[in-house]
C-alpha cells in the first residue's frame, strides 16, 4: 500500500509491495480539513446524497412550486461538460454534480455550482482507469456523489472513486478497477456511495469481482471489504440505524441489496448483522422508515430492520416498482410501476389506498416535498401529485431533454438534471 502526501510529493512505502501493485493514492490536506470541519456541516435543509438525507427521498416541510416551464419559474440553467445519469446534491451554498465526456467517456468531471446563481465555483477532471462501456440509457457518471459537509466523494461506472474537499481539492482517490480487475460490467455500474459515520461505503455488484467496502473518509484506506455474490445489481447501499440490545443505543449500519436478497452490515467494520434471502429487484433500492424496510420483492415486502426476519411482515403485489425506488413516509408507502402507475399503500399492512396513472417511463425515483410527490419521467415531464386521500395529479410541467436522474430538493427549490444540463426551479 502506498501513500503520496500532497505537500512532499514523496512516495512512502507502507507495505512491501512493488510499485506495479500500488493499491491506492491518498492525498491529504490535514490543516485545511481541520478548518473545514469547523466551517462546513450538512444542514437539515441540504440534500447531501442520492435521494437526500439518509437516502429517504423525503424533503418534509419543503413545499415546492406547482408549475414551471422552460420560460417560467426557472431560477437558472447551467450547461454541463458531459453526459450523466447521476443526481445533483446540495450542500451549503453548493450544488454538486458529476459528468463524463470524451469519445470513450473516460474524462470524469466533478462540478460545484453556486446555489444562488448557477455559476461554476470549481470544476475538477480526472481520467478513468476502468472500463467505460455503458448502456445507452445510462452513463459513466451514474452514481450520485455524497457529502458529509467536509468532503465530497464521487464514484463512476469505471469504479474510480475520488474524495475532494469543499473547495474541490483532491484528498484521495481509489482506482477500484485496478485493485479488482474483474469489477464492472459492459452495461455500466450505477450504485451511489454513502458516507455513514465517517465510513464511505461502496457497493460493486457484478458478475466478476463483486465486493462491498467501507473506506475511511479521511484517509481513503479500507476499514473493511467483503466479497459479494457474483451477480449484477445497480441498487445503492442504504444507511440504517438499528437499536442495540436494550434499545438505548443505535448501531449505524448499511443495507446492501442484490437480486438474491439483503445484507445488513455494521458501517464501521463490515460485520454482518443479518441476511435475508428473497428475490429482489436489481435496480430500485429499498426504502426505510422507523424499524421497517420496504423492499422491492415480488411487489413490495415489509421487512423488520432490526432482525431481518425470514417472513415479511406483509407483501403486496399491488404495490410494485419498475426502475424507480419506492418512497416511505408517515403512514404511507408509494411506488411507480413499469406502466407508469403511481400507487400509495398503507405502511402498516400494504393495503392499497389509491392509484393514479402517470406517463412514463420513469428512471428517476419519486420524492416527497411537503405533502406532494414529485415524479419526473424520462422525457422531462414532472408530475406533482397530491398525497391527501386519493392521489391525483395537481400539475404537469415539462423541460426539454432526457431525464434519468432523481431530483434534489433544498429550501423549496427543485434541482433537475438532464443529460446535458442542470436546472433550478425557483421556490413557490
């Protein structure tokens, strides 16, 4: 293992290995990071990772504008330097997004834009070291970046993982495709990273070198790494807090999902808490609320988060997912099926409360903003749907482009990423 400090540029040998077997590069900004810890932090109104805080897809209290168009209700539009299916994140006064460019899509980008103006604050570029072949509906920049308010981590379909500080300066990088030569697949990887209690969790599910790892957010070194079943999956890990014995303290865990079932592991050391076997969808991730997980499993199945009991609490085939992940809040669970039908059911028993037909297809997952659900289809049509009584469409809005990224919501503003542009919808 080799570490290259930023200031000295010297290579320090930490294990007796040849230079050709270098595992990763760690670039440290110790003084700046210490200051940044005091200056930055993830606020409750931020949207710091895929599907927002803790991956819940909920921006409660943030009522959004009902209607907008290309010429009305748009605060700003920013052109992006390349393609991408990753979602934007919002941390402090920055909106961060990734992209890829070049004939082989091997030029990797991280951009930070000013939240108020849309102007680029900083722009970092890197070269991919792994394979960059992707399905036409996806992109090398498919995984959504994550931030803990001190740093930003971004992973790409090439299995390149980067950590930068809030000013865009490189802290460390991992070339996971070099470390695991058979990781990745020809239709692309898409799982987003999570930062859980100082650990960056990555999930690389594929037919070759499948694994999950917990990486120290400060140093970039492995805290743990476990082999996974050799099967393709594009679902992202999910942070879960599980009560310990006595219920007084909670353990920070990560849920890993693939088509064969679920694993819950300690985020700090990777220790297996429980596993649950059952046929799960390979793209949409489970939703968590309280002590329940709502898993895309032959419809939707409710699984107890603390124990992972073999038998689900309930299962409903009337609630089913397509590509978009389910949404859970309050007493309700919602999902969009492959036909574009949005269904809302009771979280306690799965009984269907109502349905409304939207126009699909949907790659982006629905999110809850205030008391409405926002669902954006691939052609850029955004549906605002009521969650009171029977669900009904309150507004339909459309922007030009192809939209596969899940929206972000912060301070009542909606951030929508098309394949080539980032839009900010003004608050109501």
